C-alpha cells in the first residue's frame, strides 16, 4: 500500500509515532523520550486501542526502520553514557499544523474514530471549537493530493461515520464506502426547477408505454403486496394517498383494499393514466414536497411513496420525508420504497421514450435518519433485491413508520 509517506507504516510504527506525537505536546519537559519512556507510552492502558505489550527488542527494531526513512531522529543527551532519546519527524514529513497533528495522533493511537470522538480525544493536544471544526479538518485532510484520512462505512447501530488514517493498512473489517465517492447532489446541478422539468418531461413522454408495459405490476411483486396490505391494515381509519404515483399501480392496490385513495404525481400525463384506468382514485398533479391534507379529514391515514424519492438529492430527503409525515393523522403510516446503493444512474430511454433523467440510489442510513428526524416512530425497514424478472436488479429499501399518536 502506498501512502503519503511513499510506504506504509506497520502497527508498531504507527504506535511509536503516535506516542511520540502525543508526548511531544502533553509532556514537553520530558520530550524527546528515552527508550523506556517510549515503551511505556506505547503500552499504556489508557487512550490506546488496542492496548499492547511491545517488548524492547520490537520497539528498537521499529525505531531503526523509522530512522532509515527519516521519520525518527535519535537525540543524544546527558554526559558520560550519553542517553539516547527519540524525536518524531512525521509532522515535518507531512507538513502538519497543530490541529492536523492532533487528529493524526489520535487516529494513530486509537484507530478509526467519529468526529465527535476525535473532538473529545484531542483536547489534551489541541482544542477544537466544535465538532464542525473537526469535520472541516477531516475533509481537508481527505482532499489532499495524497489523502491522509478516509471516511469509513458506518457500523450497525452507529449514527456517525468513522474516519481512519491512510498511513498504513485499514483495520481488518473496515470498509471505505464507495458512496462517499459518488456525488448524488449532481442531480441539482441545474437547480430544483431544472431537475423537476426533466423528470416531468421524462414521465410525460413515457406515460402510455410505461403504463402498458407494467400493467398490474404488483402481481409479480409478492413482497410489495404484503407490505402494502400491512399499510392498509395498520393505518387508522381515513383516506390514504400515493405520492409519485406514476400510472397508479400502488394507488390501485390500496383502493382494492377498500381504502378511499388519492394519488399525486408531478407528471400530468401520468395523472391522466390513473384517471382513465382507475376513475375511482382522486388523482391530481402535485409535488410530494408540498403535500396538502385531505379536504375530508384532518390528515392522511397513510402516505405511500413507492420509488417517488428516486430523483431527489440526499440533501432533499429530510425535508421531503418531513413533508410527508407532517400531513399524517396521529398514528398514520408512512411507507417508502427506494433504490439503495452507491450510484446516480442516468437514463436516456424509458419504455421506448427518449428521456434525460437521473435516478438516485440512496444511502440506507440517510433514509432512516431522515425518518427519525421527522419524528416518526415504530420504524421498520427491509432490504431486498427486485422481485420481478423484467426489473433492473438493484437493492431495494422498504421503510414502514408511524406518526406519533
């Protein structure tokens, strides 16, 4: 593995350099360190992950290698026996200022950390004003020509991403999210109005062929039928609405469950398909981010959004999900289906129509976080591959959540 140093640091070398960088800042009167002090610093039980028991021979062998690479300088002090002390040159080699050195020190000594953990654990070396300051520095270090840090995949149950240094191999089990390299915000390059215009044009031009090709699409999707039937069963009494309805397959299913059903879509041609095929459904042109409550009730019993969020940028998800949750009755159900992955897929042909539209594959944790921030409760989620043979094989995220009672 090549790093900003040209070669990779092994775990012992990382511990030695991290310990020297820490002690240089926290106990300057005792720095540079003697061999015994360095061994104690490497093996101390606090602020080290993992705790090690490096012996003297192992440390001296690593010091010799670091000296050859000019990352350590031997300093001779005292008289007579001439005591040898050790000074790190990593900060010099990488051109690190104090804040960057503080972050690298903790990452070298404790492995991958979240920005919040880094802010707390660097206090003895450098005080950051807030978590945002740490995140800004991490971004700078990651954007260098020779990146020094990288953002890792979140572990199950973790709210924040962890960051790791790139001066040696990543810890076993660590994964770099390819999603971090995909700019999903690119769909807003022309602004919201420009994106919406392209989406509207794509579905207007493909509406008839889209509806004819899919037919009763849910017949071939047993899981979707099961989950939508649960929505109808668990929702309190009242009208339901399907947003981003397309030609109306989901709205038709809910209507067949005995629900008073409405539908909304950005595309007038898609709304016309719903009206002509299922006239009992109240279908209207509208924007899911500006959804109104029904005229006949205080809120919707259920809102379904089956692949209705696939053209939104990640930054739009929280507001969009809040907008859908806001119009629910107390205890009302919100059901989502989305593509998940690390991709923005550009499509130029949609059921035979020439189009210019992007499909966003969202991050599962970002979707679930948006549901939490919308104050939804009883959040359940399912991750599945496609059911129908004619569909593109992607991972699908299904989310079922409830408005507070």
